[in-house]
C-alpha cells in the first residue's frame, strides 16, 4: 500500500474487557469495548460520540495502550504496535489530552516541568538551554506567556490549565492526539477558543485527532467523520455532515434529534425521538444487538444475533439488521 492509502491509525477488532468481582472468587467480564474497528487518515479528525459509559474514553486509552487491549490489533503508520520497542516509538508519535484539566496536572510541579515531562522521559534535548527553548515554543503554540513558566497549575483558570495540558501533549512532536472530552469541563466561551486552537494547531503542525465528546455540536464543528458508540459497540460511522443530517441507525437518529437547534423555526419542525427504558448494564448486556431493548424497530433477529458493522453506502457504515427497511 502506498502512503496515501495507508491510514495513520488502523484499529481492528479492538476489545477491552475488565474482570468485575461478582462474589466470592467469582468474576464477570465487563465489555467496555467490544469488537471496535476504525481507521483515521493523516490530518483527519474522527469524532467519537455516545452516552456516558458507552466506552468512548476506554477506546481512546486502549488505542494508546494506557490499558492493555484484551484482544485486537492497532496499526500506526502501517506498522503493528506490538512489543516494548514498538510501543516506546508509538508513544513519541501519539499522545493524549485528558478531560479534567484540574486532576491531570501535578499540583507540585511548575508549568515548565509539567510541559517538559515528556521531553525528560524520552530524553529529547541536548542541554538545559534547548529544553528551555522547547518549553517556551510550546507555550507560545497554545497562547501562554513565558512568565507563566515558573508558576504552578493552581494559579490558572480551567481554560489555561487545559492549554498547559495541550502543550504537554505536543511536547514530543506527535502526529496523533487522542482528545478525551477536552472542552467538556470548560465554560462555553472558553470552549470555542480551545476548539479554534485545536484547529489552528492541526493546520500548523499537521496533526491527526481522535476527538471524544458527548456534545454533538462540538463534534460536528471539529470532525471530518463521526463514529457513534453504544454499550461498547460502534453502531454507525460516516462523514460528519452526513451522519448529522441523515443518520441511519435508530440510536443515532435519537441522538441527533436531541441536538438543540439555534433556529426556532427548524427547532419547531424537528421531531424529538425519545427512547424508552434505561441503558442496560454493560455487565448484563442484552443478547444480539445491544440497542434492541430500547429500539422501536427491534425484531426477533435483533435478539438472536449482533448485526454486522457494514458499509451500506459509500463511506457510511451501520450495524443494524433493518437499516434498509427503516430508512
């Protein structure tokens, strides 16, 4: 395969199960991520959405191997990420921006030490002068002043703290960043600034993002393609505009119908799809399709087998037995 057709990130049949104690010496697997596959092209942003607890964050952490995958394969730049040497190399190319800017920064370290920590770990400078220059360059990238370098994290607002976290993620010069709900803890006005900064950094540094969020307006704004997850499974994947304007999976339809519309005329015409019942526990997921207990179109086949995640139209993947009948 040539460079143009090889995706930067290729995730195949990823599974992440956690053993949960159910009594004396008994455990049961919690299927946090269950057979998820996707690719991300160089320079692309793939948005990952779904309800809380659907496994979005676990996907991001497992791709970066912060959690050891139960099974599945992860390829980066066409090479399988396997073994200590490959993982160490991968960690200099792929980093993460965490959700909570308050708990993801060490309160005992100065801003310069927080940003330089990846440089220290991977020994990416020749002397202290080069280290200092790199810190100041990174701070400039994210809109922080050089005099902030000697301060501590608690002296900054949430938006500034998240900028520190982003500077730390950029330290090793990565080409791929997992953004785990990076703006959900911030005020709306600050969210816009941080999102614009992500886009500017992508253009300037040629970055590729896996952007995890539950705010669909944010995801549509920043993503090229969007994937929808439900109870550890990926149920739909398509171009951002396509999936927002014409979702095919019943769960995606309900999700998109809940997006608030700024235009009151469109909002009045928009029919909200409400789902009955509670989200099942991932410890006791339904047989077959995980969404069938809340789906208005469920049939016997849905209980018998998990629908295949297949391409129903060019670039539009859906996991639904009745996708042809209900659309």
